[in-house]
C-alpha cells in the first residue's frame, strides 16, 4: 500500500518516487509541532498515536541536514527533526479547486504563539523529553545513532570555526591575507585558543609551529555552508508570502569577475514589507542567457516561481544599461506581470540619466560616482568646503547654502545637476588643490583621481551636457520626488504623469528656442571657467572637414546632445510608466487616506484586471470594494484614516476583506514604493557599507552575503550538520606552510 504525503499541496506518494516517507512522531509535543507547521486544520483533533499510525510526510519537507542515509536502503530522521519546508500558496492560483488537505489560516495571535512555542522547544528539551518518555523501538530506529566522543569533539571544533566566520562577517573582517600579508582567519583562531577555546586547542595543540589551521578551500567550504543556511532562512519567508519583486544593483567585481547584486522584495507573514539581499549573479553572458540564469537561480535553486514575480527594477549604469533594459523586456515577455519600474533606492532623475546610452552622458554619471567616492573622507570634504568659502568669500550666505548642499550623498539627489553647476568653480579649485598636493595631505591615488576628474570637467562638451541634463530633468524632478514619498504622493504622482509628458513634448516641439537658451547658459559657465568653446576632437577627426568654420558649434550640440537627451528621457519615462504600470499604481486608491482625499469616489474596479488572477475571490470584488469604501466613509470621527499600505495591512479587520488584503500585499511589493524602514538600515545600505569597509582585492561574495544579512537568524548547529553531511570525507585539516612563509611570519 503506498504512503501519501500529508503536507498541503503535496501530491507525492511512495510508489511514484524514491523519496523517504516518515511517520508523525508519537511524542505528543513533537507531534504537535509537526501538525502546527503543516497547517492542516483537520489534523489538530487527532491524537499522536493516530497520526503516527495513519499519516506520513515525505523528505522534501525537511531540511536536508535533518535527513540521514544510514545505508543505500535506509533513510532516517534525526530525533530533533521538524518539518519546515511547505508550499502553502500554490492552491491560491486556482481558488475554485477543492482541496482534501485544508490549510489553516493563521491569525496574528496564532503566529505569535507558534513562535513562542518554537523557541521553547529547543533541541536539548526535545532530546531530554525523548529520553524520559521511553519511546518504543519503532521510533528508535529512526533516531540518529549516538555520537562518539571523537565525533562530539569534532562538531564542537566545527562550531568554533563557524562562530569565527559569523563574527568576521558581522565586523566586515576579510578572512584571507590582508595587505600586510597576515592571515586574519589564522589570527582569530589563535586568539580564541589563547582565551580558552578548548575545542580548538585540542585540535591544534599537536600541530607544528609553522602550520596553517585551514586551507583556503576549506575556508570557502565553511563560508558556503554559512551562506546557504542564512539564505534558506530568508527564502522560507519569501515562499510563505508567495508574491515578490526582483531588484538588481550596480555591477560589482569579485576576483576579477563582474556580478549583479540581487534583492528580493516581499511582504512577510506579519504584513511587513521586506527587501532582502539574496545573492550575486555572474554577469558574463548575453541577455537571453542572463534571463535563463536568473530563472534557474530563482526556481531550481531557491524554489520560487517567476509566475509570482510582480515587479522588477534594475539600477544599471554605464555599459550595462542597455543589457539590463533588454533583460527587463525579455522577463516581461515571459511574465507580463513582472512590471519594470524605477527603484525606490535611486532618485528618478539619476535613474533617467543612467538610462541614456550616450557616451558623454555616461562619462558624466561615472564622474559623479567618482566625485561621491572622493568626498567620503573628512579631509577631502574639508578641502571642498574651504574652496567654497574662498570662491564665495564676498557672499557668505551663498557659501553656507552650498556647504549644506554638498553634504554626503549629494551626487545621488534629484537635483544633482543643479548642485553640480552651482559647485562647478569651487569643485575645480578643490580638485586643483588635491592633485597638486603641496602639503602632502593626500595619497597618490586620491591626487591622481582628482586630476582625472578636473580634466574631465574642464571640457566644453561635458559642460553643455550637464546644462542640458539639468534643464531637461527639471520637468521630472517634482514627479520623481513624489515617487519617493508617502503612498498618497505616489498615487497623485501617477495621476500627474500626463502633465509631465505634455511638458517634455512641448520642449521637444520647440527645441530650437529651448536649445538657444541652454547653449547660452553653457557658454557663460565656460567663459567664467576660461574653458575654450570647441567641438569634440573625436568628431572633428571623423569629419575630416577642411574648413572648420563651416561647422556651427551650437548646431552640433543641438543635434548630438540636446535632441537625443530630450527624446531619450521622454522614451524612458513612457517605458517605465506604461499603461499597465499606471493602472497598478492607481490601485493605491485602496488605501483609506487616498479614498478620503478622493471623497470616496474611487474606481479601483477599472484597474483591478491587472491583478485579477491574484485575488482569492475575484467574482466578489465589486461588492467587497463597495463595503470597503462604506466602512471608511461612515467611520467614527475619532477614527484616523491609514495613510500607507503598511498601516492598512496592520488593521485587525482587513482579514475580513480578503480581496483587498491580497491586492494591497501585491501592490506593496512594487519596487517603486518606499520601504517601511524606520532605522534607515536597508539591505542596499548594508551592501554599500560592506563595499566601503572592504578593499576591492579582499572582497568575498560569501562573506559579503553574510555581512549584509547579519540580522537573519542563524543556527550554528544546523551549519555543523550541513557541513558534516556535505564534506564528511573532506574534514578540515591543518595545512603546513613552507619554510619561507614561516620565516616571513
């Protein structure tokens, strides 16, 4: 007779698979945890004996570290094993299907109690309870054999190693050799031994003096296990939430190869919007192959479904801009609801400028990034403020305004090009001071960087391009700022897009007039800076014109700079805010504060078809929306209207509006919306902190992943189990160093 899996949405049976099937435990406490995790409401009234006799779970619902293969024919569970991997959402894709295995809907109180019970049910308690209860021989055959003294010591040793790795990640300490030649990992292990770590001392007390404790390969194995354990902990929440969005960052380099940082945005079981960093994706293939790689990473390795992806945002710049645009288009062709939108991390005007594939624009954007990096130190920032004071010594009010404007992060603001032009003269003066370095304050790298930036800025083509970008992006500045504000501002920004496009079209229709004013502004900046007005050298060389006077400089810049910039910005705005994207953003009128602003005269039904397939009961949506509006329209005077999606989802009675609840959760994942990040410590900011604190040559992908996700719960015992399972035949051993290395030490 075949065994059937009791897990929700699981149809596996023993005759169709070589998977192991495990009985529910007879221990009442442990059995209750199994039932609780399964979310099977119909199993709660059954006794542990009944469940043990009639119900099974397949191995797919257990962490692999909890499953032991004692022989080719026998697979057992560890006595502390608890099922944690379940599909609790796939039935929502077909809500009209009847399910034999009903999934229990959890209230906030249920979730709180589950967490408390799980914390109380530690491994030691379970083992002690098992010893006292005297389980019969049937269950005893499924328990892990008792560890020998040697095995226990080895596991304690591994635990110490993992503690060092996790601590290094939290403190952004590279494990490999530093610039002065010392090995941080070896040093940390030696320190732990000196302060009384017996597991490490016993392991290494018999080794030679000139011995390395772990090879680099074994260090990488430890890092790999840590990384995968932390990632799996995060992905459990993403799978439970079902819907998510993808966000990618600017390319990074590790060991000479370029990688794409990948974030996942989702709403967790507590209805809180989260955005977590999950991995680095190798960026060495063409667009279709990169799409396949992303899909394989998400579906095959992480167990997510791209059918549930509701948004994507790509913070590309430079040469990767065109490639990531193509990736976004290919993903939307396969998954139409994976809407491509700007990312809330980046100012819209910066995103628009990064998206323009013109060499002169990309040179400016790369120069801005270099300027931002250059002025991160106190000494360079002090020099810039001194240059501002010198240049505007007769106008202290102007100097004070500029000093405030050039605070940290000004190169990523919506008005970055306005600030850049205001700072132009002091910035050039500051660069001259830094690269001449008469007082020896700066190292050679900083001086060389300052010289390079000064040479780039002292070019008339660059000045013209900056002036044109400033003026064109003035029309999108207010629109972009509203997108990074509260939900109410985002909603009205979406409704103002027509006016923004109308203004850009008006500029395009009267380009001759606008260009004349902008060119005169660029000429005046160049005159003040004593920069010669001339055509680009590369253009002149290509034209090979005998009489250079025949080429009008103003006409050239209109044709090759002004027109491409204005049309490129218009096209990018239209692409990023297509009709489907706008319909999605207009559904934000479900938020009560927006309904109140609209006098409760909203029409979400007109836009609901975008997410109709995501709703549990789409046929009842019109009636439910009517009740939702009536609820807030006739509220008591003391009742405040929630202003954000987050506030609305936290309401205790939103569960009585299942379609509205689902709608808001899907909308919340859209990348354009701001995170509810009260402490200003987002995953993207933690990534930037790791990059700022770690030299390029010492960066490690796995250590970066751990450093960014130190807030995620990690279990050292689980890491030890995984390591023993994966590398049991390749246990960490000491590695002898050469005599030369020993002498160097």
